[in-house]
């Protein structure tokens, strides 16, 4: 009875960029390096040259930015019971670039990379068809796990127990990834490489499956900064978890006020009048320039939060402009409110005098009353409309000079311009 056993290597092609859109931000770690590694991954059934020998994952180095060329040869000699032996080579760079090898001859592949930008992974697969009527020949597919953690710890680790045979022992179940202190996980990649045998072309190709995006439930956010990757058993995997430093938000620079200044040190206002005081703060780039305006006596003067002062009644009040940024800087302004004269009244509205009469007939003394009683300045200034007809002294005494008519006027001296007049008729 003919028995066929396919022996293949499900290789892991390393990629620094996830195929498709990841649920995490991508992270690149090869920006500054000058040398790139060349990995050769193959089954123990594949015999190759170029000094790779029989290591599971031998590594060479090549210079970044330079071309790289290598030749991969297989041992095409088959045993008497091996009816067919085929080989395939796949090459990929860590940035996701796939390089098609050149088939020179059977079992002889030429790899040409014009410009090396990242690590190179040469993935080799061999398949043999055996005939043995008595013994079933079984092959052990080699499983490769590339487990790359950057600033991350894991609950389990994969172990390479038999590096020369290419067999890997790995833990089943789930893995919990936790960022190191001061870091946060920013990307999780779980890529599976599945070999696909084309029976018509008699060759293998490789399909990369993005497990994170093809099965959204495979990665669980634990809500505490850790993530759990669910059971992802199967062929070969590239598992990469990256964590980046947590950037603490920069506290904004706070410039506190060091000085408050007003454009006036004192003001005098009549009741009912107003004025606006302007304030400046130092430094000019103070973070909070807002001031709080207050008055020591709102019955005398009030102040708005824009610095407008309104005189309310006679007296003195202190206006304060205070910082609100906690610096406790302030400036004061003295406000003096005066009561102006609102009216002036004379004790007589009209008087008749004689030029040639006795003293009582030639003179009269007028008396002025100033309102209100609490007016700051109750004095008046006396004047005559026609000094040739009658004159008046500073005490209100009127003396007739010539026949005719004129007016004696008493005007408040406080600037209110309030006045009263008396008609004088001289005969």
C-alpha cells in the first residue's frame, strides 16, 4: 500500500508592519540600526548551503542600505523509497516586503535584495513523498514561534527545547501581557504563516493571517493596562507585543502676578458722578490677569468689576483691585465723595433803594441759604449785573449808586454753578 507523508515547515515570516489595520498603533524598532540580521528558518529535512549548516534559526548580518545576495541549494538526492522531493523558498523583510526568489534550477534558488531596509527572513520548506509497504513513515512538522516582547512581561514563555531538530515546545492556553512600570501597551501582533501547497504547480506558497484583526475576540483588553491573547494554537506564529513609555502631561507654566498698579492713586468725585480706573499687572504674560474690585464703603462709593467707580454719598472709601491667582497682590485707590450744592436761595427776591436817602434807604444786606445742609462748600460769591446802578460786597451788602434796575447774584463757590438773584430797583 502506498503511503504518502508530507513533511513541511510552517514558517513564521517576521513583519514589522501588521497586514491590514490593527486595533493598536504600530511601533518600529529598527530606525537607528546599521546592521540587519539574516535569519534562515527551515526544516531538518531541508539541506542547504551558504554556511547555515543545521541550525534551526541560524543568523548572519548584512549592512543596512546595501544590496544582499545569497544562494540557497537543497540536497536533491533522494533515497530509493522517496518517489518525489520538492522544495520552496520564501523571503520577506521585516518591513513586510516580500522578495521572490529566482529559481536557477531544481533545488537551487537565488535571493537578490537590491536594498536592505530591515531584517531578512529566508523561509525554506521541503516536502518528500515516500513509499514503504511495511512501515508508515511519519514526519514531525517543525513549529516556529517568534515571541518578541518590547518593555512587556508575559505570564508564560515559549521554550525551544530541540534547536537542532527544529521542534518547538510551547505552552497552551492564554497569555497575559503586562507592560513594565512606566509603560503602556501600544501594539499587539499575532501573525500566523500558513503554507499552501499548489498541486497544479507542485509548489508551496505562504499565506499570512493577521489573527488580531481576523478574529477580534482573540485579544482581550483587561481594562487595567494588560491584555490577554486567547488560545491561538496552530501552526507557526510571530507574536509581538510593544509597550511605549507613558508620557506624563506637561503641566502648563503658571506665571503669577507680582504687582498690581492703578493709573490713579486718589480721585475726588461729587455725589452721582463716576470715573473708570485702569489697572495693569506685572508680568505682562501673567497666566491669570483677572482682578477682583472691592470697596470699603459701598454707601460712599461702589465699583464694578471693570473698575468703574460711582460716587454715592459724601465721605471717603477705599477701592481695592486684588489679584485672583492666589498671589494676593493688590493696589488701593482713595475715593473722596463730595456733596455739591443743589440750590441757593436769597432772603429777598427784590429790593427798592434810593440814591439820596438815608443809610437805610441806600443799602440792604442780602442773606444766602445753600442746600443741602451737608454740602461740602456752602460759601457763595456775590456779584452785580450793573455796578453803575448798585454794588455788592463779599458779605452781601448792597449799596445804591444810580437810578435804574439791576440784579444782585449769589453763586455757589463749589463749582456746581447753582445761584440765586435779587432784583434791585434804585430811585
